């Protein structure tokens, strides 16, 4: 892992350790909408193996297992405190495995997931190719990869990106679709679709769906 990523990962960890106890309470609408949009393109039968990169307080896991008890989900996060909240929320679901660490450093079985999610964290990766290449190795053939994140495709997105650059040392960049697709393809994904949605007046989100080939 490069020096820049190590520095950013440290800042991300400190930020979310501080924010953790507020996270679910400050942004419930944002969390519901972004997680709902991530799940929607995956047609689940209920017995898949799923990977949640940067699972935070475990909301994706909670929503999915309340509907499908037989899903196997690995959620991982770099923040001990976010993960601790996820652990408490998901105590009664032994099929959900929570791991602490930087995604780029965590050991997981290759070719073992049917789908992977990166929800609201692409902007913390200075080298998105490293994220995409690792996700590609972990997914089974034809496994889906859903990315939800901020972007600079809109005027609000550009403004927010500028503000975050000044205000938040853990923030790297809100990417645009034109930056992401070539890197996904280089990592071995087939790009399927991108669309955009709003959350309140501040956030213009992009959703990128791709498939491991
Ligand atoms: C905005 S929160 C989103 C949490 C969750 N995905 C959700 O939608 O509620 C971003 C999360 O990504 C995690 N994160 C960022 N970079 C990470 C990395 N390199 N490895 C693991 N987790 C990371 C942060 O600790 C944080 O919990």
C-alpha cells in the first residue's frame, strides 16, 4: 500500500472513530437512499455471498438480513468504532462476518463473492485501480460490483468536492464516470451502467454497476 493511501487511511479511521456514534442519526435519509440504490440492481435469491467494502455501521447488512436470513455477508471497515456499532446491530446474525482493517490490506478468499458494494467511500481511495483490482480478484466470474459515490459531474458535485478538499484531510476526490470506467475495464470489469440520483440539496450521487468478466 502506498504512502498516500496509508496517510489517507489513517485520516479516514480517525474521522469515523470520532463520527461513529452520530453517523446513523445525522444522515438517516442519505444512508437509506444510497444503500437502497446499491441493493436495487442486484437480483438476490437470498443465498449469495456478498462483500461490503467500508461497511460502516452495518446498515446494508441489517437491511439485507432482515429480508434474506441465508445471505453470507462480509462487511469490513477501517474504523474500529463504526464496526463496533455494526457488531452490536448484527449480533443475532452469525452468517455476517465483520472484519476490521483497510480493504487494501485485508486477506479474503479470492473468487468467493457473488457481488461487492462500495457505498460512499470511493472518494477515500487515491488509487481507485487498487480498489477495483482487489475487488475483481475477490469476486466470482460474472460477480457484480456496485459503486455509489459523490461525483463531479454536476455543479453541486464540483462545489462539494472543492469544499471537502479544504475541509476534510481524509477526502481524496469525488471521481467522475469518465475517470472510473477506464480503470474498471482495465481491472477486468465489464461496465454495465451508470445513473445519477439526488439526496437532499447537497448530494448528487452516481451509481455504477459493472460485472467481473
Ligand atoms: C461514508 S461511510 C459509509 C458507510 C457505509 N458504506 C454506508 O453506506 O452506510 C464510509 C466508510 O468507509 C470506510 N472506509 C473508507 N476507506 C476505507 C478503507 N480503505 N478500508 C476500509 N474501510 C474504509 C470508513 O471507515 C467509513 O466507515
